[in-house]
C-alpha cells in the first residue's frame, strides 16, 4: 500500500515539473494568420491625414498594420488600432460583413476592396510604405471617405489615379478575347492586351500552334501542322492565393481585413488556318519583235481536261493571270489570237504551288510568206555556190530577228530560206558578208511580201575583187654638211625615190612574170592584177648604191570586201657604200676605282668633195664617248674619205693621249660596207702623295703607333678602303704613289691611354706636295676615376634610415672643360636604385666630387656604387665593378621578435608576485649599444597599462637577449590578458636616444602576451538559458529525496516491529 502511494507521489511530482517546464520549450512558428492573431502597427506615414465623411472630419496617421506578421488593411477608419491587441478571426466569402464595432460592408464594397488589395498590393512588386498608403487610401474612398493626403508623396489625386489603374484590371479578361485569328502556315501575328491582364496568364502550345508571351503581348505562330482550334483554357499564375478572406475584429480596436480570393481571369479566342493557294501568269509577245501582245485570250483547264475553268485576256503588258488557284496541275491553251496573228496551238502544262506564281511564256507570229535569197556572180550570172554569205532583212529601218538572230547565212548551195514567214509588208535586204574574192554589195534590195505567195525568191549579185602593187624605191643622197652643237659636222641626206632600179614580178600560183623599172621621184604602180601572192626581186640597183637581194613577197587579198581593187604597198631601200672605223680604248687599271671615260673624235685627213659639196681637212665628223676598256665604231662614213681618230678628252685621273691615229680601210663586203683596221688608244693614270703628323693634344709631342685606315672616294661618291697605316716614331703618317683624286684617313686605333680621334680627315691628291704644310691630328688622354663608398661614420654597413657617402676622384681632365659626373647606386645584381648627376668645370687635371645617397625604402643587402664621366654629352670614363668592396656598402634591415613570460609561464593568478621577462630575438643589428623601450597594453588594444620601461643593451648582428621588466609590479595588475610591445632606438655615447631602428608592436601577438586569471572558484551550475534543464535536475533530486524518505520509513517500520516483538 505504501509502495503504491509513494509511486503515485513520485509520478505526481514529475507531472507537475514537466507541466511547468514544457511552456519554455520553443514551438515551430506558423507563418499564417491564426484564429487569435496579434495585431501590431509598423512604420508610419510622415504626415497626419484629415479624413472626412458625412460632413465630419477626423485625423488619422497611416502606417503598416500586421496580423501575426502578415499585412492587413483597415476598414474602420474612425477607430484607432490598439497596438499589440489580440483579435478574433472569421472567414467570409459572400454577402455583407458586420464587425464588432457595428460597421457594415456591403457586397459591392467588399468586391471593390478585394480588387484594390489584390491588384494594388498582392500583384504589385512595390511593397513600400508609399504603395501601402495608396491601397489604404483607395479602400477609404471605396467606403465613402475622403482625405487631403495620405503622406508627403501621396495625395487624394494620386489615389484616384491608382484606382483607375486597378479598375483597368478588374475587367477580368484580355482585350482580344472572343476574336478569331486566321493565319497561313509559317505566318506569325503579335497581339497586345490593352487591359494589361495578359501578363498573369500562361499559354500552352497546341494543335500545331505556338505561343510566345512577353508581358502583355502574345505572339502566335501557325506551324505547318496547324489545324483550326479554340484556345479557352489557361494555367493561372494566381494559384498561390487562398480562396478565403478574413475579417479581424476586437472590441475597442480598429477592424482590419485580409482578402485572399483574387479575381479569376479567363478568355477564349479561335485560331483558323488559311488555305494556301497559288497563281499562273502568262506573258504573250510577238515572236519576231518581242513586243507585248494585248487582247490574246487564254482558257484554263484541269490537267488533261476539256472543260474550261476560267478565261483571261492579256493586258497592255501582254500579261494574263489566273489567281487564287488550288494547288494542282493545269493546262493553259490560247483560244483567241490577236488580229493579224496566227493562233498558237500549243498546250502549256503547269503545276501550281502554294504561295507561288508560275510564269508561262508564249509567242505569236504574224501572217506572211517565206523569203528565199540566192547569191549569183555579176559577170556570169551563175550561182555562187558557197556557204557563209550573210544577209540582214530590214523592216522600218530595223533588222528583223528570227530564232534569236538577225543575220541569215547561205548554205553550200549559195541559198538561204528564212526560218519563219515574213508578215505582209515592204522589206530591204542588205548583204553583211560577201563570198570570198567578191566585192561586198552595197545595194539594199527591196522586196514586198503580200502573203499570196508561199515563198518569195530574190537574187543578189556580186563582182569579183582585183589587186594592184605600189613599189617605192628609196635611198639617201648627201646635200650638205651641218655643224652640230658638239662641233661635229654631220652629212645632211634626204631619202628620195630613186630611178633606174629594175624589178621582176612573179605570180606564185600561175608563174606568170613581168618586169618594170623605177623612175626618179615616182612610185612604181602595176596594172590591176588577179588576187594572189607575188614575188618581187630587184634585178639592178641605181648607180652608187648596193643592190637589194631580198625576195619580197606581196599578197593581194580581199581583206576589205567593199573594196573593188586591193592595193598593197612595198618599199625597197638601197644602202650607200660606206666606211666603218673601229677604235679600241684601253685604260690603265685603277686601284682607286676612278671613272675611266674618254671622248674620241673622228676627223677628215684631207679635203673631201662629193656632189659639188666640199668638206675641209681636220673637220670633226664623228664624236663618241667610251667608258672603260672597250671598243667603238663610226659608221656610214663615205667610202672614199680619208680619216684619223684622236682622243679629245679623258677622266681627270688619266693623262690625255694627243696622238693622231690614221685609219686604214679594209676590204668591201657584199653589202657595200668597208671595215677599217682596229685603232688602239691607251691612257695612263696620274699619281701623287700626301702626309699627316700625329701629336698629343696638350703637349703637342709626336705619337707613334696610331693606326689609320685610308679610304678612296670614288667619282660616284662611293668609298673603297685602300689599306691600314701606322704613325712612325716621329708621328709621321705618309701616303705615297696615290692616284689623283679625293681621299680621307680616319684613326682606327688610338695610342695606349688616349681617346680615339674618329674624325675623318679629307684630302685630295692632285700632284701638289703638302710636305711643308702637314696637318696635325691630335689625341686627348682618357680620364681615370677612383671611388670609395662608406657610411657617414666611415663604416661599411648602414641602417635603412642612414645616408651613404660616395667619394669620386677624377684624373687626366682638361682644365676649363665642363664635365658631368653621374653617380649610380645599384643592388648587388646590378639593378639601378638611384642616380645623381652633377656638372663641374675642371680647374685642374684632377677633381673630386662627394655624393650622399638615401637608402630606398624596400632595399636591403649589398649596395654598389658606380661612376660615369661625360663631356659634351659623350661618355669619356667609367668606374663600375659589382665585386669591388671599396664601392660597396651593406644595408641592414634590423628585425626583432619577443617572447613574454611571467614567472617563466604564460599565465599567473591575480595578486601573485612574479618576474616579468621579455626575451628579445634580434637580427641584422650593428655592433653596439641600443635602447630597448618596452610597455604593457591590454591585449588587442593600444591602452597602456603601466609606464614604459627603458633598458640599454648591447647587440651585435644576430642573437637573443633577456630583458627583465623589474619596474613593473604584476601583482597589481587586474585579471585580464596583456601584451608587451617593444621599440629599439639608437643611443649615443652620452646616452641620448637616436632614431628608431626596429619595433614589434602587434597587440595581438600571442608570443608577446600573457594572462592573469582569477583565483579558483566553485563552478557555476547553470545559466538562465538552461533553466529547463535545472528544473529537470531538481525533479530528479526530489525523486531521490522521496526514495530516501521511503527507505528511511521502511527502516523505521522494521525497528518498530522489532520493539514490538521484544
């Protein structure tokens, strides 16, 4: 019994505990309006509205209203929202609405407000406060209220505009609903919904129709598979809205609503496929002229059928059309021809394709007769039976065409029948091409076609062609001697028709021959000859001329068919007997490359008379230039004249040869030419010498072993190196046995220790010696540079903040000359760090410049200095060696690292007395004393805790030193985490602090930090946020107590039982 009672007590306690704990366990949030939602007010409008109804005005301030976090809207403007009030919720769909305040909303007001909320808020992407007050203002107006403004951005007029936009959507469909759209396959049409509702609807492709929507426009495309259909079902984009609206009320607080049943959009339209058809076009023209024929009637039949389907007449353009025909095969026949034309019996078959026009062409010929043309010989009246004679037939001055041509050609019988009949009328026949060997007929032959005869025959006559040879016999005669501008006397001759030459003419086909002799001043003309080829040969030449042995061939052809006599001209020339003088010119070879050119003259050796014209002795009758060793000739010299050759001029570098060379004639050739024996004229070069002296520019002492090149300047301006020469112990530089002309010498190697003098020294060898006036060529000594780079204290290492001193010493300068010294600081790899330039004027041969350089921010390590010396913009000396220790200074970048410990540990208990030690690790320090400044800050801040500690220590290169911060009493520091920060400064002999060398000031560096903690405490048993667990724990403790009491009770019962037994 006791056991059952105890168990019940335990269960009761546990139940009470869990009933107390469970409310603290968080429940999942349902984001929807509950049956008893809490209504709250959010952001408010920036103005107070004056709201009016039934002549009464009250003030209201708009703002967001929420029910369980969701937007709701006010329908009770006169009542103020009690912020945080719990409301009652009721759903509704139809009929009037009555709230707890006694307000009534009619069905019409409900529908109006529903549309305002749906289109103005739910379907809008704008959920700002400005949009909210527009919606709320529209609801007020739907309830019969008016106001001045809802916010600084929204007034009554803005709300009226907003209401109009909402009303545009309420129509419930799209503007083209009920329409029927007809398209051809492959055709598209774009429709626009002026109501603005199309954007909320989706369309699915169906029955071969494709839909593409962009906002409120819809593009419909009929594919090849499209069929007639009706589009009446749509997928709504509004499915996310519930179909239940909520009325939220609470006595004494404003009534609000949440509408969630949107207007349903729908619409129906039809889609039809238009039948595709094709067309036929017939183009009717005159078969000969191509002119369009109007008034020709055509009939349309099904393929192979006899029943006329349609008829059509050609228009002014000769075009007839059958339009909108079903796609199939058809026959087209001409049923009525134009007056004066024969009916074309041809049946034209055609296949009509969808959306295409099939074009047919047809022609008609006029009524008339065939025309036959016969070609005959004018003398014999026999038919000229040859093919290829061509004619044209003209009508009204225009050639007629048949079968694509306007030229008609005879066959091998010499006849032609035109391929088509000629219409009734008058025509002219013109010959275009005559038979070979006949003259082209220029006569136009008239012919009349009356249509009564089947064929009209016309004969055309031709006359045979003949030829004639005209022969001109020409030669030259001297009439005078004329002096030219160059002094040469030239024989003046005229080409004239020569008499006394006899020719024989032979017809190569018949071998018939005849001879004719020329007459002075006249052209020889033969009688008219049959066409063919003739050979013409000169039998005897005129006296004093060479006979022409050429066999001349002349062909008389009918190249021009309109010419009755073909004339061929022949010109035969006779050459005078003449002397040819041959001269060979030889020049001495020039190493300098001199121009070798000379002028040779040919002179009369005695008086010469011909044709009563006398040429005096020593008259220049020929003049020629010769270049280099070569040969020349003087032609057409009278064969009986005695002559000599003589050099008139030669190149400047050669000696003129003034000898007269008599010409000896040779034998006459068959052509009347006499060639002389060869005359040879030789020339020798002119030669000379030139000298220079080489000296020091300052002392004027001679300089030996200076090397020079000698260059010859050729006559065309080009250069040729002659050789290399060296100055002797007296500085003398001599050039001997040089050809006349221009030269220059240029130093190629200076004496040791001297600048090269690269100036070109031009001179001319002309036979005049310069031994008494030799030009001096001077050389200047090369300056030297010695440099030394140090720290300001003379050492070879510096910190980055120190300056480096560089001393440059120059020697062998030219006093009075201006120089530029360029000092450059390099890395050990030769990268340029900095450059300084300085101008100075040398007062003596020696000079010194001192430069000071700052170390670049990011540079450390060896720093090497180099010097360059410039004069007149040209580098004259350099001193630069990356391995030269005298030019090198090392830049150090000192760094420190620290480890802070308190009592040898990283942590101590508050209030303890411990030694604070900062172990300083350093790198790249000079040897010497420094000041270490250490201070204590709270970890992660720059808040200084105690006064800084200064320690003077001695550092050298890399190492480690322990610094005891014995002036800091750590026992007075409160609980927390601390960081030691350090800086290292220079210090002089007097203990004065210098520049900062290095620092370590990271206030979150764990190596520099230590922690001071509280003394040990009992641990906490929980936190407020574990309240439920604490209560659960207490429950189990109570259970333990109950069990303990139960055990004790049982023990007491046993003791009582024992006492009773005793």
